[in-house]
């Protein structure tokens, strides 16, 4: 586990709770699955659906919680894991190419081989399988409708509906066990990042850092890679980076074998999964044998730390996210401290970026309506930028508790910036 | 035989010396427009990463898993332009004009407005989409009110399934990288090592070779003699013991093309045990592979491949005995209950996974990629290294 103490586990502090349940050191995955199933059942009832048929990886991970190797989209979408949750039943059904990953408590009768909704015979088979498990004329929520599935469902009396409300409502607030999984994923990410950070020297290739990092994460016990790690050199002027449609900084850029040079300022961003739940780690580093940030760089870092610290203090149940945007902007001297195509903060769960999204182009009215509640997660990733100097970016994961917030990030060093911060 | 890896000018796509990637991109783009013309499609809406790669050659950030469908690239027949969802030109080839990028947005109304404004959309009469959601037909009709919606995945499949020489060269180079990683993992095999440590070595080696996160975490599964052999792809903390059999099935990407190779090793007292004679299960797996490969001729159906496998004593792996390989895995697929009517064509590249269970108190697995119709008299040719590392025994070289 992490060599760094988790924040919030000081025995003199009150234990953070979500809906009265303390966030455990280790998630009770059986309890987590039961509670998620209960939430989905409540959403099925609320929306008048008889079932949901899910093939998106994050949705299946939520509905079933099965283990599977991380695969690229091509593999994940051809031989699919699929979850079917039927209203009134005590457990989900799972289609999977990896039956060994099915939860031990799931009746083997509910586990069947992979589904192939991209293929005509696969879609026909999947629809027949669904039709045997839902009432005739059922209303079934579905998250992707391939052309073969559309044709196969057209031969039945089943009506297809969107799942987006059902899934986003169930997923947006986490249980204490879900938060424990996110914290565990982040702790392992930070522990593995120690070796990669130590290797950040002039002449190292981006792919070398990836090699060191990925080898270490699997040794430490991470279950899946979520994103190819990013180690992007950041220019001092936005125009010196990738050309963008909006004129703001181009980030993130996929890693290559490009060599990092002395003096490069590098933004790191990466995510891994434990128990299906994603981590999200980011830092700003300087490539050097003896990195020494300038006064201007330190000032940006201090502003970043201040924004996150004050947003954490403000965030609590009942607070709308427009208040967070306004506070962060004020602390950044009146300029929005985030990239035009992203956000001040995003949620995280079985997907690496999910609701709540804070500060997007959905607009201020959207943020004003978006009110925090216990169990919501905010990954703060402000960017403090000065044209000609460059910028500071890092990430911190914060969970909203019954009476405030708790950080799910560990105490990974801020080096080469001053540890004490503001 | 590691390919010579270099970084393209501008630090974008990793290149090998062999394939002409710029020419390949141009041909793929043209094939997309040709297929649209042949099917009288005015607009093709693509959503999946491999579709974007095929049509435009854009290098994308590797993200695990399936994701919600939405418009990522839109080809318009009337203008010959492919509009790409993206914020920056990073990884975007020169032939995609900067003005053909349309900004990503979290706001559905903005996405709709951006798509509606693309030249040639509003008057489209026939729009192909590669997949969809419950609301996506309404989205299409909101930007192209007169359009009939047709199956764009089937359209793309017709151009993607047959590979040209440069595509096969990419798959071969990726397979060579995978074979190198397999060799590194095999060198780690020893009593006391865990499956997860082998997986760590695999991912670490690919990073050292300079290629990104692989298509999938390889099978690294082990079983002891006397245990029933089950092909698992979720690695565990199980420690290897002397006499265990370990399946190693690895893959790698190069220029977004997938290569792969798989084999089985036996744990010795100090590394891999390399007996002079193959275990009966290895001999049986080689027979299954040879029979499957012999069946892989143009015109062969999935049912005939399945029959060849079972006649030779093979079992069906949980995720299939045959699948297409190109920009990741793709049709055709012959898997449990699937693919009897699939038909192999000359020029396809397919993975053949020979698996025998519980032969001589253990199973055995071998995987190679085949280029259908590229061998003598219409037979299939192995793509990439014939023998997996460690290739120190002649019996490990499968006959074909």
C-alpha cells in the first residue's frame, strides 16, 4: 500500500461518514455490490423500467462488479461484458468472456459467455437471452444500440429506453465502500508513481516512464490500467503547444518515445482501477537532476494549493457547484483556473470522469442547479496559468461527506515545490 | 527481429521502417469514401476509436474499455472532408485540415449545433452511423431532417476486413514486439513468481520497447498437474510451482495495428522446463493449430473452422478460437455459439487460438496470427515470428 499516510485517518479527527457509514480502510465489496444493486432497483422503479441492458464498461462494472482484464475499446466492444438488471430480482445477470472474474456470490446460473452485439448472430442470441428474462412487452433501458441489436429487438415486443438518467442518478453518489475503493486505487497509483518520479531526468523517454510506472503498479496490486500515462511537456506560451480550436492549451497529448529535456515542465496525468474504481493522479514536475522552480512557478503552485484548499473547505452537502467555480475564479485573480474544454472538477467512480462535472460549457445555470450531496466525489484539477511562464496543474480527489469533505488522495510529495504550500 | 523503431517527425506516431504509413492513411481514407459512394451514403458518422483511426489515421490516447457512442468523426461525400471531434491537432495527420476539427463539448446543444453547421449535413439523404443510442436517431434527424439512417458498421467492415501489404506489415511488426515481450515474460518464469508479477514484466517490457499500453493485459494463468486446466485471463497472486503449466498470451500495438502471440510453458526448478520431447498436450495443441490453420482458406465458414478444431481434439476458448485482427480485434469471430456463418476471405488477418484442456494432466494453448490466402495454393501464412520465445525446441515450431 501507499508509503504515505492517508489524509483524514488521524485518530483525533472525527471519522468521516457518508449516510452515517464510516468510510472503511478496506472496502466490503459484497456489501458494495448489494447496495449498488439496491440503488439500481430503486431507479428502475422510479423510471418505470422493467430492466436495464448495459454494455458500457463503466456501467457493467457498476451493475455487477466483475473482474476483467483492461482492454482497448476494440476488444471491449467486440467480445462484450454485458449486465442485465431485471426489476424485482435479487441479483444481476452477467455475460462475460472472463467467467473467472464473476463475483463469488453471483449464482453461476446468472453468468453466461461473452455477448457479441456487433454481429448479427451475436445480437440475435443476446436479444433471445434477454427476452427469456424480461416480461413480454417489457420497457428495457439500454446504453448502446448497435445496428444488429436494433434489428434483433425489432422482432420482439420489447421497448427500448435510454439508461442515462437511471445510471447517472445511481452512480453520482458513492457509498462508503465505493469511496474506499477510490482511495485504495489512488494510494496504489501514488506508491507506483514514486519510481517514475525518481526516473524523471533529462534524456528519459516518455515511454520509459510508462514502463517503470506500469511494471510497478501491477507489482503493487492494481487491478487494471485505465489510461495510458501522460507525461506532457508544457510550453510557456499556449501557442507553442499543439494548435487548438479554442486557443487554450492543448492537453492531454498521448505519450510517445519523445525524449524529455532538462528544464521541461511536465504535467503528469494517469488513472488505474481497483475494484472497478478509478484513481486520478496529476502533478507538475520539472525535468532536471536538481529541479528548482522559479519564484513565478512557486507562486502559481501556491495559488493552486489555495484554490483546492478553499474549495475543499467550501464544499459540503447543500452547496451548489457554481459557488465553487466563483470561489476558484476569485482566488485566481478573476480568471477561470481551468482549461476551456475541461472543468474545475469532475466526479470519478467506475468511469475516470463522470458526474458531477463542475465548470463545463453546460453553463452557470447548470452549475447552480447542481447541488452537492454526501457521497459525491470531486477531482479538483485547476490550472493556474501565466502566459510566458507556463502553468501549474495537479489533481486532488475529495469526497463530500455528511458534514464536509475528506480527501481521498494521499500525501504524495509536492516536490520540487515547497511541501508546506500556502 | 525487433523492428527499428523511430518517432515520426513532430513526435507523433511510432513508425517502423517497413510500412508506408502516409500512403496507408491515404488509401484507407479513399476506401471509406469509395464504400460510401458504392452504398450511396452521403454522410458517415463514426464513433469508435478504431473507426477514427482507419478513416483519418489520428493517434489517440489509449483508454481502457467501451465508451458511450457519439459522433467522433464525420465523413461527408459531397465535400470529401472528414470532420474530426477534437480540441487540438496533436496526433492529427496533415491531410486532416485544421479547419475540419470540431470542438468537443459537454453540452449536447453545442454538439448538435457544431454538427448541423458542417457543410453537406443538412441536405444529406442517406446517413450511415456505426452504432447508436436510443436518442441518436433523433439527433441525426435534428441535423439532417430528410435523411434515412443506415448501418455504417457493416459498410466499414467491407473495407476494413481485407488487409493490404502495409497493414499486414504493421501487424507483423506489432507481433514481433509482442514476441519480444513474451520472451521477457518467459525469462521471468520460475518457482515462487506470481502471475501478476509476470503481467508486470510484460507491461514493463512493452514500455521499454517504446510502445504504449497494450491492447489487453495478456493471459497469464497457471495450473498444477492434477488440477483441471481452465483458460483464465484475470491474473492472480498465485505463485508458480515446479511442474505448473503457464499460459502466456501477449499482444502489442504498433501504429494502432495489433499483433499477438501466445504459448504455454512448463515451470522447471530454475526457469522454464524444456524437455526434449513435447508433452502430449503440446503435441495435441500443435495438431489442433495445424488443423485450424489448414482450414483457414478463402471461402471457409466458421462452422468448418469449428469442425476442424473439434475433429483434432481441440476445445473452444471462452473468448473464441478465431477472430480478426487489424486495428485491434474485429470480425470475423468464431466463439461459443457465434460465427458459424462467418466466411473467411483472402487478405483477412485472423488470430487462431488452439486450446486443449486436460490432456496429459494439463492443458496447452498456442496462438498465432494468419494471413488468409497468402501462402501457397491459397493456404494461410503465419504473420510475424513462427515460433514463440523460447524457441529452443523444434517441436515448438508449429508446422505451418
